C-alpha cells in the first residue's frame, strides 16, 4: 500500500496494523496544515474512520491524505459558523417566546434542537480559537465561550425551577448577546487576522 500526501507519493509504506505510526509521521511532516480528507484508493473516508477501522492492505493500493492550511480551514469554518449563527439565534428567540407563552412542549422540542446547535457552534469556535496563534484572540474567544456556558447554566437552572420568564430573559438577552459578541470576534478574525 502506497502513502500519498496531496497526491504526492511519500516513502512511507504501511500495513493495516501501523496506521498510528503513519499518521504520526504524516502529521510530523505537515507545516501549519491539518489532514482534511483521506482517500482509500479513490474512496473518501473520514480521518476517524481511517483510525478506527481495520484497513485490509491487500485490497487497497493507495492511501492519499489531503491536507488543508490552517488559515483556509479557519476561514471556511468561520464563514460556515456565521451562516449558521443567524438561524441559531432566531431559533433561540423563538424557543424563549414559546416558554414565555407557556407552550412548554413546543418550547422543549425546539430547545433540544437549539442545544444541539449551540454545542456544534461552541465546539467549532473553540477549535478555531485553539488553532489561532495570537494568544489575545484565543483568550478572548475562550473567555466568551466561558461566558456563554455560564449563561446557559443559569438558563437551565431557571428551566428546572420552571421559572419560564427568567429562562426566556436569559436566552433572549444574555445568550444571544454573547453569541453576538462571538460573531464580532469571529468577523474580526476573518477580516484582519487571516490576511
């Protein structure tokens, strides 16, 4: 089985048993890049799939690791997160309004989706802040994510106490406010830090 990085053949050869060693060597050769995609022959698989599954080296001739510069990954991810954020904020406000109007069942259904969305958004932005070299930006992002976590915790406590008005206030004011602050920080990263 031959190993390629961005369609360039390497001197690494592998069997299915030494994938971790290969990944370590490949990652060691990357300069400000990450593995974006993996192709087993011509079939795209996730990096997680590649790591977790036995690869039959008798049936695969070529593994190609496609990389992406951190800067490009950050930019693409921030653009995607920005598009998603508007929908998330609208859904959060609708959820708060449902609870304000004591439409608890509908609010709970929408809240479940919002919590999944918030989890995705915070994981993505946290990953970006970990990739950024400038400590002040990374620290500011992590500070805002911590502030968001505290607001979410207060909202969940209010919900457990069935204080729907307070829950709604926290969502509509604090949570959305922090998301807006994160959006401003992310815009500044897109506009200034990646040039």
